[in-house]
């Protein structure tokens, strides 16, 4: 799989306990879910969830994704006009031939530390990327990797770069968004040397500074609800407070949706519905029990198709 999470702090998994609990109720569908699903719900999938299981045979994988119950895709693996080595337009055709629509894409610039010296090269990267994705016809272009943010000043400079990237990408007709993991919920101080976790530590939460320091007309946010919980925060509270900024969701659990004690998806979807968030994407990390990633994304789809709170 594409390694875009090497900065995640695995130790944070131990800090939550029962931070967010609650199991979604289920409702038996009038028509059982079969391999050829007749679902009317629109489910999105981040293809990072499948990694090599998709890329080793893209046509067969796309067919399977559709049969499982997904209808939209968010891409990962973009590089210079290709998705995991395949021409983007060919990738799009295969998706559409199987009844799937590509609506979003995750892309990181080639550097994780933003400086005045590399600012122009970052913008050149985004212009090429935006032009490629405009041809692809995506509705959203999202950065999923957190740049270096060790102090209030460094966060402020990142926000400037985000705003400028938002202008470049908007010129191609695509909104620019940012996707969080857990480390955005660490705190920074003026002149600081590193970000720190913990409610007793002084400082400002990086994610809050991102929200305050970016222009709403140029930068939206795709909230990953699982990583928000792992970052010791409540996604529902953030959706209430920033209803005008959080436009997309990543729906995720420790593995298959609804099988851990971490996530209260009923409340998450209730708030998402109130906020009129129309699109979300399932994302699945590795399966801990040895089953395939396709088994995992099918389990996630089954959960969402059966859940009465998912519209």
C-alpha cells in the first residue's frame, strides 16, 4: 500500500479507552444484499483501502467494488498523470465501464517541509496536478499528508501555502481540501520546537489553527472521523462547530466498520445529515485477522447498507 502515514503515532491508540463508544442499530433490508447489489445508497471508497489487491487487476477489481455496493471512488497513488502507474484516463474508463464514478483524489506535494525556497516548486506541482485532475473530472482534490508543523509560526506558513494552493487548484475548477490524521490534534506554541499531545500541555491545536488560518473560499476539510477520535477529539463536535468548513468525511474504524468500541457512527451520520454532507469515503487500513482487503471493504459496505442512519 501507499505509505502516507509514517508520521502517525501508534501509541495514541492506547490513550483512548472508551472515548467514543456505542454500536449502531441495524435494520434488515427488504431485499437482502447480494453480490449484485441493488443498493440505492451512495457509498464512496478510498482506493488506498485495497492497495495491490486492486492494482494487480484493475478491471476485475473495479467490477468487484461495484458488486460489493460502492458507487464513487476517491483516488490515491497519483504521480505525473498516472494512478499507480496506469494512465489516469485509462483508469477512469475502467472505473466508468464498471459503473463507478471518480469524484475525489488524494495527492501530496513532493515535500513535507514548506519553505520560501520550495514554495514555487510546490505551486508548480499543484498546477500540473490540478490540470491533470481537471481532465479526469474530479469534484475534489485533497491533500492527505500533514506538513511539518512544530510551532505556531510553522503552522501559519503552512496555512499560507494551503491558501495559495487553493487558488491554483481553484483556477482549474476544483476545490482544494485537507484530510487529517491524528497528529493534527497535537498542540504547538510560538517559537516551539515540536508539537505535543495531551490536554494538560499548553498551546493551540494544529487542526484548529488550520481551520482559522485558511480561507474558507480556498480550503475545505475532509474529516477522517476515526483519526479525529484517535487524536482524542470528537468528530461530531467539530462538525457542529465547523459545519461550513468540513465538506467531506472519511468513514473509518479500527478495521471493519462498527466492530470496535471506538466509533459512534450513528451520531456521526446524524450530524453529517444535519450538515448536508453529501459524500463520504470508506477507508480501511490493514485487516488484522488475515482476511483480504476486499473482504474488509465488503464488510464495511454491508454495515453501511444495513445501517438505518445512513441515507
